[in-house]
C-alpha cells in the first residue's frame, strides 16, 4: 500500500473517531435537553395546577363573600323589621301609659267624691245619734210627764208612741249593725281557725276604708285612705262585703288621700269589687 493510501486510511479513521465523538456529544446533548424539557414541562404543569387552585380558592372566597353580603343584607332587613316592631310597641306602651294616667286621674276624682260622700255620711250618723239621744230623752220626759200630768195622757201617749217608733227604728238599725259585726267576726274567726291568725309586721292604727277600684287580674287595689290618714307601707287591710271575708291586702304605695295594695300571699277567698269595705282592726 502506498503512503498516500495509508495516510487516507489514518485520516478516515480519525474522521470516523471524530464523527463518533461528535455523534455521542450530540446524543448526550439531546438526552439532556429532553430531560430538561420534561422537568420544565412538569414544573409548568405544576404552576398551572397551582394557579388553577388559587383561582378556585378565589372563586370560593368570592362566593363566600357574596353569601356573607347576602346574609348581612337579610340580617339588616330583619333588624329594621324588628326595630319597626319595637317602635310600634313603644308607641303602644306610651299610649297605654297615657290611658293609665287618665284612669288614675279619674280614680283620684272618684276618691275625692267618695271622701265628700263619706263626710256627709259621718255627719248623717252624728245627726242620727243625736236624734236617738234626743228621742230617748223625750221618752224619759214623756214617761215622767205621764206620771205627773195625767190630764195630758192622750197627748203624751201620742208623743210616746212617736218616740217609741223612732227608738224602735234606731234600735233596729243598731241591731242590724251588731248582727253584721257578729257575722263578720264569726267569719274571721272561722278563717283564722282554718288558715291561722293574720299577723301584721308593723303596729297599725285602726282605720276603715273603701275599695275605690280593683284590678283582680293584675292584683291591684286602690283604697280610700292615704298618708293624711296615717297609712304607711306594710299596713294590712281586711277586705269584706256584707260581713263576708274577701281577702287580706298589704299596702305597697301610699299617696296623700289614697293607697294601692296587693293581696297577701294565700289570703284571698274571692275577687274584690269596688265599694267593698276594708279595715285594719278586723
């Protein structure tokens, strides 16, 4: 073989080695690029998934915020409705208070009228007592004159008959009052026997009163006596009607000419009525 041929063989061999080395380098570069491309693709997919998750979370937060806003609006409407109802209730209470004030003024007027009538009755009682004393005196005078002056028997007998009629009427009234008192005392004694005595926590002066008004549903009594009569909080009055025991009430508020009271626990037989009597001494 010639020298040129040998050189060409060597050159071809070198070129083949260079080509193989270049091919290996290219292949290695391609494999490295594919691996990097896969890593970059996976990372990109992860970022895309992360962004989608964030978008979904933002969408969920937006829906939650919208629901919260809707709930807030609903609560606002409910609160406004409740405020309206409360305002109406307040107006009704104010109207009711005004009505109660008018009723109280009416009760005060009624109490004053009853006081005037009571004064008139007291005067009438004093007059009747005077008439009774005078009639009894006239009876004694008539009997004395009948013994001393027989000539005036006819006239004196007529006077005596008139005097006896007045005395009988007065005695009948007294008998009726005594019977009523006896009946009331018997009723109280029977009540004390079944329920025990009715003690008072404070010393009370003897007082008689009239139930001017009563609200049995709310347990409120208005009595015709007040601080000017010596009434104090804690005074106990026995309410009665025609000798029948009704209830025992305790004064809780005192005004100048009247007082309010409530039923003492366990001491009520029946509902009271306006006009019923009340007394601290029974």
